[in-house]
C-alpha cells in the first residue's frame, strides 16, 4: 500500500464525483478511478439517478484492462439491487484485485456490507483515504439517507450592517455579478429553493438557475401559511418546466388552494397552527425525494429555520456597503438569546471573495440536534 499514491488517485476520484454535483437527485455523487501498473485505465462518475454508477462507467472504459487493477472509489460500492445492479458484484466479476474507498456508506441499513462482500471474495480493501473530503462532498446524501430530511443550505446577501434590503424594501442589487453567478451555481447544486410568501410578494423572484450551460431546474418551495402568494407570481408559472410546492396550514382557504392546484402547483398542509410547521414541512419534502434545499428567505423565515435548528450550512455574502435604517430588514429575525454564550456559532469556516463581496461559509453548531436514523427494513422512512 502506497499512501501517497492512494491519496493522489482518490483526489482525482473526488474531482470526478464533484463534477456531477446537483445532477444525481437523492443519490450520492461518486467517482471511481481504475489504476493498473502505475497508469490510469478507467475513470467514471455517477451522473444521474437510475443510470450507471461510477464503478460501472470506469469498468466500461477500462475494458479488459480492468482485471488486476486497483479501484479508487469515493463511496463504498453498493451491495444491493436498486435501480441498478450491485457495483461490488461488478468489481468482483471483472477481477479487481484491490479496492480503496474513501467513505463507508452511511446508510445504517447497508453500511459495510459491500466492503465485507469484497473481502470475502479475496479482494484487498482499504478504507478511510481522504474520508473527510469525501464526507463533505456527500454531506447532502449523508444526512438524507440517515434521517429522510433534506439538507438545508441558507444563503443570504447583506450589507455590512446586516441588512438584506433598504428601509423602503429595495434589495437589488446588494451584491455584485460575481456573487450572483455563484448563487446560480448553488441553485444548480440543490434540489429545491425555498422562500417565504413575503419574499415572493416583495421581489417576485423566478427561483430558477440561469447558467450559461443547460441546468437542472430546482423545485420551487414557497412557505405560505395563508396562501397569500398572488397567482401571477413568477414562482407559480411554468409548472411543466419547473415544479412548485407551496407549504401551508390547515386553516388556509380551500378556495385558494383549489386555485393554486389548478395552476399545477402542489399544495402541502403542514400543521394546523397559524404558521407552517417547519420540521414537518421538511419531512414532507423529504418524502417527495427532495434531498437538498437552498434557503433564500427573508429575515423571518431565516430566523425561524435557525431557531428550529433546521439549517445545516450557511453561505453568507456581505457587500462593502452600509445602508442603515431601523426599519431595514435584517437577514435573521427571531427572539434571540440572552447571553453571548448561548449564541449559535459557525464551525469549519471558509472565507472567499467574489468581486468586491466577501462570502463566509460555515456550519451552525447545535448541541441538541442529533441526526436520528429513521431507517427500517432497508428503506429510509
């Protein structure tokens, strides 16, 4: 075993996996590199749910050269029949002599079975190479497969004094073109975009990905307890091209619900109080195979999601401007904490610059929000 070579080829496999970010739905992104006698003979990535996995694509490229090679795979090869046959079987059948894996499959119902099957067949198996990088690459899958709940990334664009609009409601544009281009890439990488009804009424966003290359359009999710979103809103149009789900409450108007459903919008009841039950809403979205959400809400929805410990990651853009005004909306509005020691702290911070804007990415640290496995009988419930 050559640790330096293992890391080199695994890093290449991770790059292949990352190239398909946003294309695989509830499936993980996976890359595979086959190496024989010091040269690469096959490479592959999982490109779309229901299509060939990374290992199969790499084996097809390698052809007869696959026999006797080492496979570098970013995630444990599957051992069960789903939409495609088990990849662990394919590696054994093609004569792979060694398999190097970055991450064990986190699904508590299947974790480790693919590795054990290959070991039983006499294949040398090494795990944990660049495990941290692999875990971060598949952070969406790792949460969804265990909990059935979507991964939530919050994105805000604010002034240096934390305002997301002026006191008159003007918000275009706080950040520059470079930041906005990156946000469209984030949209491409998530299964849904979530906003509140207030944001729709104020800004009338289309909630689409506008990249220069063909992009998968995320599901548009509107949190609207009173069903107050106007029918002419851009987010409710074009259901044949981009799906919209409206999350509401049991007290919302039945007539208004029927009007939205006539537009092709899916209306989902989440609780019977005055406000949408946000944890229930995320569970409902998970049942609809939405594994990741980009939250682009206003201060109220952002604050409610944070207070409910439902945000997994934050991408915070700050423009080098100060706008002032007590009535100017802030990027987070909630009851708040009494002491600094109680504040939610971001971990694993990364700071980047896009044009003149600064982007801070981090993970909110919650002491009381463990991911509880919801897996029963081999399925995520």
